[in-house]
C-alpha cells in the first residue's frame, strides 16, 4: 500500500519574509542604515506588501524583536544543558552552549535586540522597550537555575539570581560588540570563558574548591548531589 504523502509546510508569506529579512540586514548593517526598500528587496516583496503589514519601519522592528524572542526560545529550550542534574552545571552549560554558537560570521551569531538597542534607545521608545523585553526575557530563563544553585551550594550574597542573569547578558552583548570591532569571534569566545571562570569562583566555597564537572560527563547520575539534596 502506498503511503500518503506528508502535507507540505505552508510557504512563508510576505510578513514572515520581511521579518526574516530584518534579522539579516539589521544585524549586518544596523537599524538606521537599513531602509524599507532594502528590506523589501531582501524579502522579495513589494513596498505595497510592506505597508500592508507594517505601518512603518519602527513597527516592523518591534514585530521583529517579538519574533526574535520566539526564535531564541525555540533554539534554547531543547538545548542539552537543561539535562544536567546539577543546577550549577546547567548554568555553566548554558555558557558552553552560547560559545558553541559562535560560528559563521559575526552578524550570524550577534543578537538582533542588542544590535538595535544601541541605536534606538534614545530616539525610539517602543523599540527600546521591545529590546529590553527581549533581552530581559531571555535572561529570566536562567534565574531559576541560578537560584537553585545558590540554594544547593549555600551561596549567600547581596546579589540576586536576577542580577546575575542580567550580568550574563551584559557580558554576552559586550562580547558581540568586541567581535564586531575585532572582526571575528575569538574575542567573544574569550569573554565567555572569563565569565565561566567568574561563575565558578562565585560558587567555589559551596563546591569545596573543586572544579565543576560539565559537558557530557555531567549528565551521569550524581549520587553526591542526591545526598546533599536530601539533607
């Protein structure tokens, strides 16, 4: 019996094409330097189609940031670092995952929100707010793991899990700027390595000064962790 053919995915419409085009062009040349005409040419749609879906370039920018958050969520939710039993290994594994994303050109791994807010924060309030929601929303995905690691390793400090999660973003966004200035990912990778060492030092007292075990080895059952959790 012949199998039924699988339904084809619908082709992206003009709106989706324009959002995808904004990901490419804005990260390559900036928000101000990207014109509506260029967005239409990159997307392969007419200018009439643009204004059918968006009242202005600013409106497209806000929609693109919302879409960027969705794309980021789809990328990070199934990432392997979530499988670590130890919350500190999950936090460090997040950094390893971010470092692994430093491939291809700088524009391909840089952040749309981080790129756009540098230009628009003082002149486009709606875009600034959308950038904040995007960056802060992603930072919030780390808060639970940081808080759990602080509790597990008895880390008592004036700083909060939220402030540390935002610091991650400060380092990462700064690393992307340096990568643009240097013309390559090496400096960004080094910045992530420095941040990783900093996190290890923050939790050093709770881990007894031992180096943290991350990567595939960290996925194995950790009986010592179970014993600590039962106390």
